[in-house]
């Protein structure tokens, strides 16, 4: 047990809010193992402060620098990404301040936030066909794609989509951490059945959508994070269209199709209904894909060194 550092775990409350139980009962699985999770990793304090700054329309440069500069490990990693070929800067960036000026506060804040989230799950090992590096590459790819899609749609809230994309599948890491044997069996079963990984998780009572929602609520992140975790596979829910989960689903499908992060998730859904509902025409979607083709190797090179 620790006291909030990145390696520690905390005991969660044994009292489960009744609304959550009701929600899970309606899920119709014989035995919902999610309710058995007692221990969860904690998100470092700095991540909350970064998220706060990132939620500003125009993140404050000085505030961001103040948050990151005392953490040498994060600073060093930010500099190594800033100096990667992806950003094609004219000269070497050797201070955090210069990195923020050159890349922008938002970009640096998102890189730093990602490093914090990676660190929480650092002790984890890959299991049969589920490679942790590929998992994170998929998460980053989904985040970057989501931000590009939000820009293509002229969204005024475009700043939130990278972090939402980064966190959307986080429940799978809890499965790997808390139920490694069950998760390996799910992966094996998926290979045999050829069905989607989510379908197999549901069969086992361990849907990453539920676990992710559970974790993100425990972490007390803004509610939209747990909504996206829960609904990003089913953004058409009970007659409602859930915008953020839909955009993340489209980003997720696009990242898979582009090969940014290679995970054994099984057959992919057709993006057409979401494209239609989002009002993203074929030409514009094609332009997003063309852009991703151009930048994907750069993304892998720049971010791969952090994983
Ligand atoms: Fe997912
Ligand atoms: Fe995903």
C-alpha cells in the first residue's frame, strides 16, 4: 500500500452504489466478476493537474511548465518526443520551456498526461496476442485520430478528444492486471470463435467497457470519460445518439484500419452509420484517412520510444 504514488494500489470501497448495481444487473451476465474488483491502481496527482490545464480552451503555458518541470522523468521523455523526426523542428530542443514554445502547450500537456497514464500500468506484461505496446499505440492512434476528426467537424470542444481517445479502452488493462488468466482465456476463445474480443469479454462477464467505466469513475475523472468508456462500442443507445462515444468509435475503427496499433480485436464494425449521423461526408473522411497515412509512421516513431 502506498499513498498516492504511481506504483501504489488502493482499497476501493466495498459499498457499491445501488445505481451501479442496478446498471450491472441489467447487463444479464451470469456472474459479473467486475463486482469482485477490490484493488485498483491510482492515477498520479500530476495527471489530474495536467487534465485541468488541458481542459482550458487555450492551456496556460506557464502553468503547464510549472506542473511538469519538477518531474525529471516526464521532462526527459517530453524532450525526446519533441526531438523526434515527427515534429521536424529545425534545431534541438533542450529545455521544457522551448518544447512548450515549439510544440504548443496543448501538445506537450497531452504528451505529459499520456506518460503519466502509461506509468500507472508499467509493471504489466503482454499476454497471448495482446501486446501492451500495441495497446498503447492503438490508444494514442485513437486519440490523435479523434482530435483530427473533431477538427474536421469544426468542433469547438476539440481539445477533449485526444484524452478521451487515449483512455477509451483502459478497462482492458484492468482485465490484464486483475484477471490475467481470465483475460488470456478470453483471447484464446476469441481466436477459436472468430468473434469480436468485446463479445468474448461479455460472455465471460468481463466487458472492458464496464471495467473501464468502473475505473474512470473511481479515478473521479470528468464524467465524459466514463461515458465514453462505457458506450464507445454502442453510441446509438436506447434511441439516443451519444456524440463523444460515437466520435471515439469512429476514431477507434479508423486507427485499427490504418494499422496504428495492432490488437486482436476481431471483426470491425462498418463506420457508415456513424459517418452519416456525424455528418462527415466521404470526401472529408477520406481526407482524414489520407492525412493519417502521411503521419502514421511518425506517430509510431515519436510515441513508440515512450512505450
Ligand atoms: Fe473498446
Ligand atoms: Fe479501441
